[in-house]
C-alpha cells in the first residue's frame, strides 16, 4: 500500500474520513452549485409560462374592473371584446407610434423617449411619468362606447400600486377600481383588494358640474358631497392617501383629463 505522500490529491480526498472538513465543504459547495443550476434552468424554462400567466392575470383584472368577467370564461375570448389603444396623454389622442402588440407599459417605463419630468409628483412616480399609456375601450352591441378602462399607478405605504379604473361612457362616472399588483400590508393596506371596498367606487363621480375634480378617498365626506367620496381603509391611512393621490393625479390634467374631455365631447 502506498503511503499518503505517494497518493495523488484525488486519492487522498477519497480516502479521507466522510466527516472531514475537506469532504464536508466540497459536498456542500457541489450541492449548492447543482441546486443553483437546477433553479436557474427551471426559471429560464418557466419564464414563458410566467409571462403568459402574468398577461392572463392582467386581462382578468381588466375584465373584472369592467364587470364582464365570470369564473370559467375563456379569458382570451372575453378580452378580445376590448379595443386596446396607445394614448398620447399630452393631447388626449391615440397614436400609432407603436404596434399594440409591441407596447409594454412596464417595459417602456424607463425609456427616455416616452417619459417626461413632473413638476409635481403626488402619486409618487419618481418625478417622471410615461407620456403614452395603453387604454381599453369596451363597446356595446350598437358599437357605442360602454366602458373606458384606464391604467393607474402610484405609491402607497410600502409599494407602488398598479391597477385599472373603469369609467362609464361619459368619462366621469366611475364603474370600478381594481389593483393587480402591490405590496401593501396584509389586513390593512392590502384591503384595497377587498370586494366590499372595491364596490364603494361604483357610481362615484370624478368631477362636479363645474368641471372641478372632486373625487376623494377620506374618512369624512368632502364638501362636494357623498357622490365624490370613497371611505378610507380602516387602519391604512397612508395607503388610502396614496390611492387618493394616484386617482386624482391620473384623472387630472397631467393624466387623462385631456382624453376625458374629448370623450365627453364625443370626439372619441
């Protein structure tokens, strides 16, 4: 039998006791490397599936906020009833600068070609916003606009809330508000997902007869009246304030107001 000095490094490693430091560290590192490779491979392989599920979830939220989703529905078929349009916020008109299939709201959020600086940032958008937004129109059987679905976003307490607001054909009456992504506190700010709270938005109005933006999320009814009031979430003051700010921002002049004015005038 050769002594240890005549053995090669591999032979000495194999002959070492199973609980030796060298073997323990080597096995641990090898397992970590194998596990990381498996996880990475799975993540890459599942990415297309994840993207499809993410897109499907967003489509379901559009259907739900418009009040046309039923469990068991074919989501793609139901969503096909909506007309997607890329909207130029500055003039309130649709643009053909992008193909609908190629326009990704989140992916283009950092594109300097379509973002503009904000003088005021009440929604917590980081001082800039996209100048173009993907919106959806839902028409009735006669071809008239029935609902308008507008994406909204803004900072709550812990996270940016991404969602949709559905308006009636007059561009002033709210049909619903729904968020599809956020990281607010479960049981508190996350109650933005509570169906009972979401139902409070139905029938509320954005502007009064003089055209002033009055919609408010607060604990008390504003002077404008209850038709402009949505009760704040209990125990979630900052999330409620965030929702109030983001809705008022996106419905204001820096957001969709130019488009809503054209909608009200029958120009859409």
